[in-house]
C-alpha cells in the first residue's frame, strides 16, 4: 500500500489532541515525554488540558502539532508495516513535520527548529501590527491585484476559491473593504495573532535562517514537496533555503498537491488534529482519496482501510 503523508499547519490544534493516543500507546507516551524533556512539560499540558488561548500561542501550537503528527505516524507504521510512504508534504509548519517523517532531520532537531520558529514568529507578531484575511471566491489574478493595491501579501493559496492575504492591519482592512469590487464573494478576517507568511515576519525569517544554518540536515528518503516552490526539495542547501523563504513567502498548497497528483499519487494520509487538508483536497481534486487520522478512533478506522 503506497501513500503520501500530509501534515497539519497552525490552526488545526485542538485541546485534548494526542491524549487518547498517549493513553493507548506507549510509543506515543515515549515520544511526548522526549518532547517535554527537550522543551518543557508545558507542551503536553497545553495539548491535553489547554486552555485554548495557551495552545493557540504560536510558540506552543507549532511544537504541539509537530509532535502530534509524528506520534500518529509512529503508531501507524507499527500497525501497518506494509505501508510504503512515497512522498510527504505539510502546510506551513507542517512542512517541518513532513521533513522529519522523511528523515531530513531527527525528531529532536525538528522539535527544536519548530519551537524556535514558533517563538520567533510570536515575537514578530508582538512587534508588528498584522492581520490575515481569507478570500472566498474570486479570481486569483483579481486577488493578487487587490493585494498589490492595498500593499499586503498573498500568504496562502489553499484551494481553488480560497486564498489568504496577510499584512498590516490597515492594508488588510482596506482589502476587506474593496473585496466586493474585485468580484470576491466573501472576505473573512482570520482569528490569528499576526501576519504570517508576509513581510512582517522578516525578523522571524532571519532568526530561523540562523537556526537552520547550524541544524543537522540531510537529503530526505522520499520526496518532500516544499510550500515555497511547490516542488520536491532534496539537498540540505535547498531545504534550508525553502524552509527559510516560507516564513515570509506564499504557501502554494494547490500547486503542491497538483504536483503530487500529476506524479501519479492517488492515496494521501493526513496526520493532524482535524481534517482541514482533506477538505482542501476535495476542492483541488475530488478523484484522489485522503484518509485523515487525528485520534485512536480514526487511527483504527484508517488501519482497517489500509490493511
């Protein structure tokens, strides 16, 4: 059985994430213990107990999602040893989880990187006044034109008819006011701490580049499709460069998925606390299958399908 692994991005976090898996599987407990020992016992406290305000902090949810995705993968591999992972990809933060799953770096190295990334981004949010806006409906060209006129950036190309803008509060408010004129059906402000994937994250990008420069990185065992260029990256230099660029650059999720589908992949497994990526895939290409695994029940159901 061949499958591509997909990993969740920030926003997928849920209070209680991973708790039933840790209760059921010693391998998950061990992984979470290792994470707690590395960055602090607050990690599983935030994951299991919340509150949501704590878990949603960028410095908290990024390592939480990383640990959660890889914990599910450990159990999945033990239950379906015949599973052949043919490629990986992840949305924004999830790209780091995808690299860890592909062997680009070990669990501890990736955890340290995502904890630093989250902390740097949180700091950038506190030092800038940024916001994000989801554009539903409307042509990509019209949305890009609007972004230019309002001096904001295109943060995410998530699915056909779903593009996210990011930038200064004034710029985002101007874009929201002018959206209808550009033929965009709805402009929805996102409940985020700042302007991710925009130029306002430049300080975080520079700091992450320094952290990546000293991290032990090798070529992945399977193709990892990067967000920034929507293609597989294989050399340590390329990986450092694209993971750095992604902090202020656009997440080209639609093209990333289209690249994998064009390469002949038809089965995808989403590892994360919700089924966001399956939902996006339904808008990108309904012909491929996505199995979402978030907890013990969905894991059991997935194992039954994969066997």
